[in-house]
C-alpha cells in the first residue's frame, strides 16, 4: 500500500504537538507504567530499539537505560527538541533522533529487535499501514509493542467524539475488537495483552491541551454528564470540586 501524505491531518498533528511539546512532559500520567512496556518487551542490553512517534522521548529514554541503543522518530520537530533536552537531563548517550512519518520510516528492513509505539495510534489515519512499517523495520523474531487507549465497542464513539474536541488531531481510539482485527491481520505471532489506567484530573488535562475556542466548555459539560453514567468508558467521577477520570490503556505485544 503506497503512502499518500495527508497534509491537512499531518499539519494538524504538528500544530497540536508543537503546542503540547512542553505541557505534555508536565502531565504526570505520561510517565506512568513505562516499566510495563519494558517488561513486556523483554528488552535487554543487546537490543536495538525504535520508538515510533516518540514525542518528547519519555519512553525512549527509559528503554535506553536497559538497551544497547534506542532511536526515536516523530513528525513534530518541537517534540524532538524536547526529547534531546530529556536525554540530556537523564545523562544518556545511547540515543538518536529523527524527524519523519510513521508511514515511510527511513530505515532498512529488519533493522530493530524491538519496535515500540505509545499513545500514537489514535492519531493515525492509517494504523494498518503504520503497523506494516513497524513490522518491516523489525528483525525476524523481533518484538512489536503498542500501547494505546482501547475501549469496549459501545464506549468508543462517545469517547472519540470527546477526544476530537479536546485534541483536533485525534482520529480514533480503537475498540478491543478493532485492535484484535488489526493485530491478527498484521501477521504478528504470540500476541499478548497487558493493561493499565492513566488517572487524570480534567482541568490539568485541559491546561495541557489546545482545543478550538469554546470547545473546553463543551468538554466540561460532557464529563459532568458522564459522572456515574460512564458513557465515555473513563470512569468519570468527582473528587471535591474536581472531575477525575482514567484513560484505559492496553499494551499489545507480538513477535514478527
């Protein structure tokens, strides 16, 4: 399948994540559960790892503590700038960074022993094409790790409607059934799943987001209506005057 660049969507992703580059690193939930990804990947000091849509390098830098080398690639230049800063803060020297699209990775086939992507697939117009590229650059017998929101089918429509208001670069958080189909069709072997939740306070998340003018009010109303109803699948609830919720994350791991 040939990649056809969607300039409008790519520009929206770049626009959103240029703004989010610094706030993204301040949301404590984005640092949670990276150790689960490392554990499920089985990464060791012998591994050469690729982090797809690496953002500010939070995942890549944690993998670099256990791996031989980690490469991070992201579409947004500002995110790569933050990744370099994060690498410097951690005192790590076994990382490299590239700017590029997940649909046409600038690497030879069979290059990496572990290929990981966290919180990126819900931004993709063509997740099947991205997964095909991840498999192409993964060595035979290597491991693919994907962590992202996964929902029951009856929750996904309401959740995606809300997330598109909060982040206009959001496309679709897949349901459990769609994840199963995507992974099965890819040819991955020995697929297994882990899970965790990322707790959030609504105003903190909105302060790190850049919805279109007026949509923040719509989002607050959606969450207030969701309390006790859980139509979004995020367990919305009040803590005092604050609205809290949790993103349900699945970690899918398979072998090439």
